[in-house]
C-alpha cells in the first residue's frame, strides 16, 4: 500500500485548508485510516482517525477539523478550519492493515 498526501501549504491564521490522502496498491487490506501531525521538535501525534464509520478527533482539533473519506477506496480527506499558529506541522496520512503504512507528509504552515 502506498499513500500520497496533498493539499498542504501556507495559510493565514483563521483560514482553511483541505488535505487529501489517496492510497494505492492492495487497498482492500486497509481497515482504518488516520491523520497524524508532527510539529517542529515534537513527536508524531494522532489528530483524526476513521474506521468502520467511526471518527475520532484529538481535543486540539475537535470542532475545527473534519475527516471524511472512503476507507474501502483508500481515501481520507482532512478539512481544516479556523487554523491556528499551533497547527503548523507536517501532516502524515496513515493506514492500518496487516502492516502500518505512512505517506511522505505534507507541510502546513499557519502564519499570523
């Protein structure tokens, strides 16, 4: 399984961005997909995940971010609204199956 993220960029605080993740290869084996982020100097943290119709959000993004997609087709988008400076990070798509799979990451920079 290969994951490709897109949609990152630079946006002013309060703005919006939508990230997309598309899986290719043996996507039928995927049971869940998620978005993580890694801020400078920090580890990678889970911010949203989707499996069997259930979606989880970290408290830091709840009510601002919305994850949607089709796990069976291997897609998961992340609509990010009311972006804050602290949302600046590299965002990674993750898929779970017989193994864990990661995309290459996409940079999101929120400026003041």
